[in-house]
C-alpha cells in the first residue's frame, strides 16, 4: 500500500500545510531556545550599566518577554494567512 496521497487532493494539501506549519514551529522554537538559554548563559558577560542597571538585567526583564511576544505575533500572523489561504481554496471548489 502506498500512503502518499494523490497530488492536488485535499489530503495532499493538508499534509503540505502541516509540514509548512511544523517548519515554522521548529524555527520559532529555535529562536525561543536561543533567547531563553543562550542569551541567559552569556548574560553575565554583559557587564555595563544601562540606565543605572546592569545590561543583563534589562535583557532578562525586558528583552526576553519582548522576544516571546514577537514570536507569538509572528506565529499568529502566519497561521492567519494560512487560514485565509485555506478558506480561499475551499471557496474556489
């Protein structure tokens, strides 16, 4: 038995959309990992003051949550566009 769906079928489009979604998820998780662990690991080396506080404090207090918010906004925008493409495909049938 062949598990590969016929090109152009609904199942093939769903699989393509899911693989595209997984690539975005993996990429954004890599950014999340970098912001959370890599930047935090090297934060002690950021030894200069920024508005009277150590720069590492600013990175932890404001930089990471801002990066998380940007990641969420990017993912939401990408998924909204994917939903619009799916709705357009349904209407064209």
